[in-house]
């Protein structure tokens, strides 16, 4: 496995783990988190966590704040369910194309 493939895989793992923590409430809405702390909690380096944060920001789940880490966005339960449904469909399509 090349370095680029390994990095991409780690970023994907970080996205999944962080999304699960957000949806479970372990990372509460409105809470702030440093990339270094999240990386330590997930047992990985900051790079995949940083990449995951950017992906989650694009998905509307977090706000990336330069030099301050990230903030979990406040969402209603209905919003979270809608995002989860959309992500499930997109991930299924991506898996089919891979």
C-alpha cells in the first residue's frame, strides 16, 4: 500500500469515527475540539484528523476554526437523520464505483 493510499484510508477512518462520535453525542453540539486532542483520542496523527475535519465541514457537521480546532455544529435530530441518510446513499454509490 502506497503512502498516499494509506493516508487516504486513515482519513476515511477518521471521518467515520468522528461522524460516529458526533451522531452518538460523544462530541456534543457546540463543543470545541483541538485536532491534536482528537488525533490522540483516535490513536492517529493530526493529518488524517485535519483532512477528516475538512470533509465533515463540507458535510455541514463541523466548523473548522484556524488555530482553534473545530466546533461541532448544532443540528436538530431531524437534520442529523437527513445528513446520515444522504451520506449512507453517497457512500453506497462510492463503494459501488470503487
